């Protein structure tokens, strides 16, 4: 998605306000920071995360097969409608993202993130250090 700098800033501010409201509603005291949109290359090259995971419907590994150590930082990459392109998957692999599948169904982008976080929390518990 190509956005002008002004539009990107406006969207980031809107998303940050949504995150704040969601945290207030759910009683969370840790508010995630919403950054301005950036390219996949820029995002992946600056990550300092212990476990990097990308959802891919043809992956052979399932979430249950991933190991998690308490205190590890985790990031999940969820693709756009139609999934990540082969070039994007190559880029993610270059930055040590593990490909996993959630099951036999292809989920919509807007629900895949919630689904993967729900599965991770069920398998690994709360992400607290």
C-alpha cells in the first residue's frame, strides 16, 4: 500500500488511538506502539526479535510444532489478501522467519492475526516476562 507521508501519519495516529481504546476496554496496561507503515524489507531488516514467524497456507510446520521459551520475544507476519508473494517469502526466509500454517483453511487477513495470537496464547500462555 503506497501512502503519502501525511496520510501515513494520520493513519498511524488513528491506529494508535484505536490501540489505546482497545487497551482501556480490555484492562491492559501495556499499550502497543503503532509505527508508520514501511516496506517489508525495511521492517524485517530492523527487527531484533527472538522468534520470527510467518503464516503461509502451504507450510508443512504447524504452530504446535514450534518451541517457545518463556520470555522470548515473538513476531508474527500475516500477509495481505492473496498472501505474501514468492519474493516476499524469500525475503522473510532470508531474515530467519519460520513458515507455519494454522490448518487447512485460508483465513482473511483481518482475522488471521487474531487467530494466530489466540493459538499462541493457548499453547504458550501469556507473553509476560
